[in-house]
């Protein structure tokens, strides 16, 4: 299935890039286990472009751990058919992954990296690039200033819908706990 994407264009110099650069399948390998990288769109000074960057926000994993524990307690309070046991195991695996993610956050807070080049010279994208979605055609419409300034240029990025819909199947990229590509 294809998905719509957004183009970010600087209103001063005309540089443009896509928000799809922030997508991808990135995982840490920790003690032989795969843990999804918490990521967001950001500006990499070395790539001179938008890229997926690490995002160390402990609230999301903590909330997910709490939700999983509550769900396990709810399931354990009933008769446990085989299907529920598998779901409990899934919830326990999710707790373990989020615990590993919190471990990475604790060790590396403040040392987030670009997931393309490994640079720490990054700026998290804090602008608003959400456009109106035409639910019938499933495409974005309109144009919107994002509030995010183009580093080095000073212009503001403006969000517009991409004309091409994306259907990407990206290979998984693995990282060690220090954020280095394997």
C-alpha cells in the first residue's frame, strides 16, 4: 500500500526535501535481541538534509510498559486459554524491549545521532508539517509554514503535499548500543 508524503521547501533558498527521509526500519542489537530504535525527523548538519535521528524520550516506553503490565494483570485475572498465554508472552516481550530501550536512553541521553551518517550535529524537527488529509483520495492537500528554520540559510520550511505516493520497503539497519551502524 502506498502512503502520501510531504515535501518541505525553504521559502528563502528553495531547498526541498521529503518527510519520508525520517522513515525506515532501524533496530538496536542488544545482547542478540532486536529493539526498535526510537526515531524522529531531524536536520543533520553533516548530511545537510532531513534524516531520521534518534529520539530519546523516556515517556513513550514507560507508558507502554505500564499499559502492558495492566493488560497482563487483566488477562491473568481470567481463565487463560492458549490464545491468552501467547498474548501475555507478547506483552512480556514488549515490556522487555521497552526496558532495553530505556537502558539505551539512560546510557546515551544527550548523544542522539543521525541514523544515516552517525553525526551528533543534529537538530530535531520541531515544526508542524501536518497537512489536511483528503480521506476520499487519501492525499494531503494545502500548504503550511512549518515554523522550522533552515539551518545556515534562515528561511522557513513550508510543507506541501508530494505529488508521488510512496510505497517503500526498506531494509532493516542495525545499530549497537552506542548508536554505531553494524
